């Protein structure tokens, strides 16, 4: 992530692909925090993340 628009794009991608309660990304911290009732498939999540970048 390089900017706030990248954060929005990552968040929208995660929300569209997984049943999450909350997702927040920070390009300053270089992280995305996801709150979900169910465990997410990490490989699928990373694949979506790579597609979004």
C-alpha cells in the first residue's frame, strides 16, 4: 500500500471476497486488520491482496 486510496481498495476487496465484520488498513503501518466471526483462508486472502495491489 502506498496511499489512502490503496487502503480503500484493499478494504473493499476484502469485504467483497470474505464475510468480515470489520476491516481496516493503514499504509503508514503497512497492515490490514480484519475482524471476522470465522477464520479466513489465508492463502485465498493473500491471493486477493496481491490482485488488489
